[in-house]
C-alpha cells in the first residue's frame, strides 16, 4: 500500500529524533513494534536506524521487541540487520497480535525507562495495550489504525497528555489509515510534526486532518496549504474568545495536523481577509499579540 512507505519513513525519522535523547537520558531503553498482521517491514527499518547509533550504545542497554502474527520467518528476515548490531542491543521476536504487548514490555523491563512503541492494528485501541505503552519514562507511541477509529480520548485516558492524529489517504483509492502520535513532550510533538511534512511528497499519499469538518485533503509539502488551519483557528476563536498568538500556536500544535509555526501564516491570512483583528494593531505578530474573531455582519 502507498501508506506503507510513508509510515516507514515517519517511523525512521522519529526514531532518529528519539533514540539519541533516550540514550543520553537513561542507561536502558526499549523500542517495541507490534503488528496485527505479518507485515513487519517497519521493524527492519527501525533496526537499521539502531545500527547507525552503535557508537552511542556503549554502556547502555537497548531492547527491541517485534510482535507479529505469522512471524515464523521474521528471525530470518531480521537476521542480516541484527548481525550488524552491537552486543548492547537485544532483539526479541514475539509471535502474536499487539494484545501481547503488555506482557512483552513487562518481560523486557520497559517500565520506568524511555520507551517508544509502534502499534499497527486496525481494530479499536486496546486500553491495556495503550496503558502498557505509557509505562515508559518518558513514553511515546505511534498508533496506526483504521481511518474511522477515534484515538485521541483513549490515548489521553492511557496517560499521554499530548496527542495528534492524521489520516493517510492514498491517491489511488486504497483505504485510508489513521496515525496517532502520543507523547508527553512538546519538543517531541514538534519533531513529529516536522517529520510529518518532510516525508516524500511523491509517495502517493495525502493528509486529512480528523479535526477538519470539511475533511479537505492536503498535499504533503514543507509549507502546507494553510486554508484548513485558518478555518480551525477561526473556529477556536469563536469558541473560546480572544486568544494570544502563543495560545493559537499551541492550539495548532496540539489540536491539528499542523505545526505551531504554521499558525503565524494562517493568522496572517485571516488578518488580511478581515476575519480577525489584533491588539496591538501594528508591529510584529509576536506571541503576546491578542487575536479576536470579527463577528460577521448582522
């Protein structure tokens, strides 16, 4: 599926961001990849990233868990990459669905140390799986499911304070899929958003923001089309009243598929159209500038 290439690239990009920080923060860490089917291609890509950081693993312990159905051939598939890994990396292949992730994480001693999990399951999120993924300190989770499955509330209940969702919509008409990223770090959320808009724009996939009532499809680009974000920020202003630019930047980061920096472009467009006003009226559009929705004429 066209989404597979995008997902692998996102996993690789985020692992490249996460791994150095995890190894600097603690002496042990865990990476877990769990699949409802037998396509565990992302796990091989993850191991290749780990191999690139071999020099930073001295004195550390990294456990990589791979869970998949029909995984009898996985050891052979992962063997060539595993052979390149230093002794500080332990790879465990576990047969079964993502429902076995809590047991696997507990056996690996993942609780209390940095943990990054990737779960690919089209079914509704299993609360036990989400709770287990949240036991890392810190914990982050990439959750892939069907496009009509809500994830934000379930991830919040599991203990993740920051969640973003994006639908991956193939241009060839293949089924869309929903990707959620959950974390407790603003910095990691920003890094994920940067990766989201930096993947291959010719991958045959477009994005859709689950928070956009219009469901407009967005081309992947370093400077994404700001129309949907303008509408979402305007709706937030009508809903919550005047907000500072800082507050609207954070809303864009935490409640939409966009980055915080994209909010400034969107607000500039809203100001030019007269849909919002600002206080003070002149000067740089800094964080303390207050933005107010202009009521439509009666």
